[in-house]
C-alpha cells in the first residue's frame, strides 16, 4: 500500500541528507547514466530537428516505436511499430493497462508499490493472489530481486518488464506476449538501463485495445515529451545498446554481491535470496513487527544512524508489517559504501530492538 | 466531444502532407521555438547536473516551482513554491484537477476539446452551462480567440491559463486564484510560449488538496521528466522571458491580422471576432451542416484542396455540427501562407456547397 505520510517524510529526509548512505528507492547508478552521450544527442537533436520541441502524436515517435518493436520481435513476439504506444514512463503504461482492464487485478504477496497506486488511480484494484497473478513482474522480481516467475493468469495479464534485461546472467526470458498476444499488456521502460529522467516507457496492448488506449493516453497528457523521445532516438542511433546493458549487468551484479556479503556479515540471522538481477535485495528478519508504528520506528532509527531502506509494508497490498521485511537497494549506492550502509543498518536494528 | 476516427484520420493526413497548408491544431510557431538557447541549456544541464537524468520527486523541481510561484505572486496571488505541482503538460493538470473534483464540471458552449477528454478519463464529465462555468478559460478563449471571460462558478473552479499571457495587448488578467484561493485550481503551461515538446505544465490546487494531488500525480507517471524540468530551469535562467512573451505576442498578432484579412476577403459572409490573443479564429458560416457526415465532408474537401481546420463539433460537448464552425489556427502557419490557405479553404467550401 502507499507509504504513509510519515514514512514518506522519513524517506525524503534520508534522500536529501548528505550524510545518509541510502538503501531506499529504485534509482539507477549515477556512474551508468550516459551523461555525455545524451548531452550530445540532445544538443544535436534540439538544434536541428523540428520535432524535438513541437507537439507530436499521442502514440509516440515512430522511430522509437520501431526500435521497441524490433527488439520485441527479435525475442519472438509478433509486434510491429504500430502496436507500440510510447508512455510517460512504465508508470503510465500501468495506469493505461489497468484503466482498460478495470476490476480486480491479482498481484503477488509482495509487489511493486507504484503498480498498486496505478491500478487504484485507473479505477481497478490490486488483490493478492496466492497462485496466479494478473500483474506479472518478468525476469527479475521487484521487490524480491530473484527470478521467481509469477505464474500469469489465464485472463488479461500485465507483463511488467522494467527489470527484465537486468538479469545478471543475461538470460532475458521470452516475452509473455509472444505466446499470448491477445491478452497480454506488455510494459517496458528505458528508466532502468538508460535513464529515468527522460520518463520514457511503453505499452504494447492487445491489438483490439489499441485505439482506446491511444485515446486514453492522449487524454492523460496528450503525448510523452517530444524532447525525451527525440533524444532517445538519437542516443540509440549512436549507442551500442547491448554494451550498455552488459555494463549495467556487471555493475549491478558486483554491487549485489557486495550488499549480500555485508548482509551476511551483519545480519547472520536474516533471510534473503541472492538476487538474480535488478536493483534490490529483500531482507526478512525474525523480529516481531506488529504495527506500522513499529516499522516506522525502525526506519527512523535507520535514518538516525545514517542509512535508509524501503519498508516491507509498502510492497504489500494490505500494508502488513509482518513478517518484518526491508527492501535494500544496491543500485544507487557506491560499491565501497554498501558495507558501511549495512553496518549502520545493523546499529539501527540493535537500537530498535532495545527500544522500550 | 472527441474527434471521430475519420476526422482524426483526415487531420493526420493533412498534418503529414507537405503540400497542405494546415490551419488545424494548436501548435506554436516554429520560428519562435528557442532552439539554440534550449540546446545550449540542455547540453549544459545534462553534462553537469545529476538531477536532469535521475528520478525526482512527484511535485517537481523546486527551482521551477519557485519560478512559477514568483510569477503568480507578482500578479497578486498568495502562492508559494510548495503550492505548485509540476505536471506533464497542462493536460495532466486538467486530469488531476478533475480527478479531485469529480462529478459534473460546467463548461462553455464551445470549449477546449482535450479538457472534455481529461475530465472523462478522470471520472468527471463536462456539461454545458449557459451562464457560469466550473472550467474557465482565462485571458484568451480557446477556441474563440477573444477575451470573453467565462464567468466562473461559485464552487470549485478550474482556471486554465494556457493562453493567458498571449493576449496581444499584454494585459494578463489578475489570476482567479488571487481572489478565491481555496476553490480555484490554477493551471498553466510553458507549451504555448516556450515549447510544447518539453511537456511541462503546472497545477496550483487548493491547499487542502495538495497532498492528495501529489499522490495522484505520482500514481499517474511518478513525476514529470527531470530532463524537461532541468532544461527549462536552465533556459529560464538565461532567457529574458518577458522579451520572449513580447515577441510571441507580436508574431501572433501579425498572423492573426493576416488571417482575419484573408477571411474577410474570401468569406465576406463569415462571422468571427477579431482575436484578442492566442492561436486561433473561430469562424462560423451560415450553411446548414446537420450531420457529422456533412462536417467531415467539408474537412475532406479542405484537405483535398490543400488546407485543414479543426471542425467545430470537436469543441462542443454534444458534438453538434451546427451552427457550422471552423477553428482556424494562425499560429503555426507562415504569415505569407495564410492568404493561400484561406483561398484554398474557400475553394473547398464552394465545392462542398455544390456537393450532391
């Protein structure tokens, strides 16, 4: 469920403090942002082309849609550029898909919190399913970080590939829509591999829904920023995308290993699965944590000790704080600082355990 | 009401054809887009700063919010940076406001079509009011192009200032929220004066609604593109904004005069008000136009003759095609081409009148 105002205030305080080594959020590594290449691509695009600064059509830049379709087709999906709708990040794709599906959308026991928000704002609502989910997080699970593949349902299915390319072993699974084109709503984004600041994602809806989705997209914000799309097209023209993904995988794999090692050292009793990709480790502790107040106290202790994490309740539809879970992000923290962050977290947990 | 698929197809065909001198759409003049300055601002921002490429908070860049608040405060409104929420264009601001207000939103007999769409997608719906409107188009009316001030209602009011600065006489009215802070949802955008391709607008909601609106904004697309916001901040630092607005006013005033002159020459029987600002002239003709089919035939004739317009039905909640009205946009057409566009339109109307 959405984080409470108090939790949000703590996370913001942590994010804004220079002396906090944060383990919250899903931010990509600063060192991986293609700053120079993007600056060059944008400067060229903006100065030359008409389209980067002007209005464009709701479905997005045809060159970008072609790039997306080509990559999906190479993975076995029957997708043409006309099937792709560029969205304002994967978040808007979640809203558009849920707005078309409506009703109940089954999700895992832990799931991506902003998907719960997206479904609610779209007039749908997330319900927990023990078995099959209508919202499937593909390739790398968020928040759990492992490759558990949520078994998709038989009906309309939202396949969220935000982290799919960031499996450390490079085995990007065959896209769900390759085998169920007419009921899968495929979602992707460049936020995790290239950069989030452009706000470019995409949705491949079932073909029968295309026209309605484009109308809904237009009603939502007319179109995704022309500048972001043009910049991305120019960047992808010059960039060796596979090399970028490959570098991201090895960077994050190394950070994941460092974080796992620090967790084993400081939380020998903690339960977690070594991540198969993505940005995060899901750490469960045996401590009782019956109320949101308890969980919030732990986060406050962490921020006081100079670190942060995403509380487990955020990832659960009912906001349960038990079993106590902490999503720890290794993606945005310098590899050398991860050990210190976990050391601080251990201090915070000890203080919290000793609370009266 | 939303344009029909056939109307949309015609408008797209016209927009994509090199030999069509289009009078449809609300695009700013190509010559006014600050191409060089923006390219420079973006290149600097992207290469240097962390924030342009990374995630940011849902409410938007504090520097941009400060600029917006300062301008509103200078016009008499009690607005601080914390009151401002950056949105993905004014379109998203319309959705967020309507999503909070819900229910019926009274609009004028002719109104901005995408507002009708925004209200619908947000779970509200537009109804026509003869007297007072809950959706008030400020300063310059769209589509009518004159300064008729829709008398706002007594309840929650959405004040859309998209074109307010583009009054040719430079008299930007006192913002509605200066006198009714607790019930006005103020909406602005940089799309008309600076450039639409960034997709940056803003919403100043009543203070009591702020937290809920930020949550809804976050659910919709997490945040407006960091790149667009950072680029705009850098641009506004270097740009003489008043000079930009002033140049835009004189450019559009000259085009408006040229279009009005051409209309008087080719449609002496046509009824229109000389525009007081903005991008468009609303032309009404006496011809009967009983059905959408008739209106569509006129647009098809126009495209065949090498021009285009926005059909009047788009601007009416019930989609009425009578009285026959054409919104003619002077903003995006070179001033020397406006006469030829209207000459072509007159040919199309003559052919259409002669249809069997």
